[in-house]
């Protein structure tokens, strides 16, 4: 289990660095320590709730490659109401599924080519890119910044061929 590459649906990708006992409200609880990608703060999960937390192993290279291809496909229309649009995008990002996260990136960027992004859309786009890049970096064994560049390059490549 230590050194396993994992993804938490809300916190993103990381590596299990330790399994330890922690005193939580006077009770000793076995916990899993996860160092998040990109130097972000780590997380501590009680071992008995790992399954309920949505923690999973990183995707296969094949699944990540499919998600990368999704970035270059034609975007789908998002809801016109900005609150509903943000809810849809956040739901996709929080799914933790790289293919679904890629659709969020693709669709918000497709929309941004027609109209200016509002601050909420920019924030959700940033969260989506970080989540997707974190898993991409672990699967391809590259730095987080390099993974972000690959994502942007894939999206830019779509614009050049359109």
C-alpha cells in the first residue's frame, strides 16, 4: 500500500507515503498518509474509511490517453445560467474521473472561445486542470507543470485544426 499512486475525488492525485496510528478524540486510529502531487499539503485518511472516501488507484495509461484525446474533441454546450453551469462543471471535476474532468476542461474552454469566462468559471477550470494534471503526472511519471503544459498543448492543438 505504501508508494501506491492514488486519486482522491476531492483532493486529487498523490502517493501513499505512510500508514500510522493517530490519536483521534482519545481513540487510536490507523490512518493512511497521502502526499498530494504538486507539493500541495498532504491528507490523512482513517484506514477504515478509505473505501467510503472514494480513494482509488490512478487510472491506466490507456484511460489517461482517452481523456487526453477528449480534450481535442468538439465541446458540448453548457447551461446558459451561470450558477447551473458552475454546478455542472464542479460536479464533473469532483467526480474524480479523468475522462469526465477532461470534458469539463474541454467544454469551458470551448465556451470561452465565444464569450469571456467569469471568475467562477476560471476558478473551476483551474481546479479541473490541477486535478487532471495531477493524475496525468503520476501516470506518465512527469512533473505537474509538464502535465499542465501537455493539457494546454492538446487544447491548443484542437484550436489550430479547427
